[in-house]
C-alpha cells in the first residue's frame, strides 16, 4: 500500500474538516458538534502520520487501527450534520465520499501490515 497516498489524503481530509468546523462556528454558531467532528476528523490524519514513525509493526498497526476508529466517529458526525441541516446534502456527500475513501485506504494498509506481520512471525 502506498503509504504516502494515505498520508496525503488524510492530511487533505483534515484540512477540509478544519474548514468545515470554522464554517459551522462562523455561519451557524454551532460549537459542540463542530468540536467533535474537528477532533475525530483531524485525528485520522494525525494517527496516520504517527503510524509512519511507529516503533514497530504492531505499533504501526495500532495507530492505523485508531485512525480507523476515528473514521467511524467522523462518519457519524458528518451524517448527523447532514441530517440536522447544518451542511447541505452536496457538501455532506463530498465529505462522506472522501471519508469513505480514507476508510478503504486504511483497511488496505491494515490488511497489508497484518499479513506482513504474520509472515514475519512464522
């Protein structure tokens, strides 16, 4: 799995999340959900970056697993923002699409890392 693609896309997604949070605060005066989505959405990329400097393969896998958990939380908040009318269906669709692409990349990276760990332990 090209790890750089995951790093680049998770960073770009984090930037979109920051802008979304700023929009929610400035346009809707929404502070609670905006903080939640900001925290979880930027954590995906932060953990991907940290995984790249992991101490071991299990540490790498652990950090990517945390990123995956943060994906599920971010996906929840984005759907809630859409369904509550804070963001448009078009904006939500774009954000959710990017989020789901990250999930696919994370899943592929985790599968590859776990398979190589099993080979190494044999």
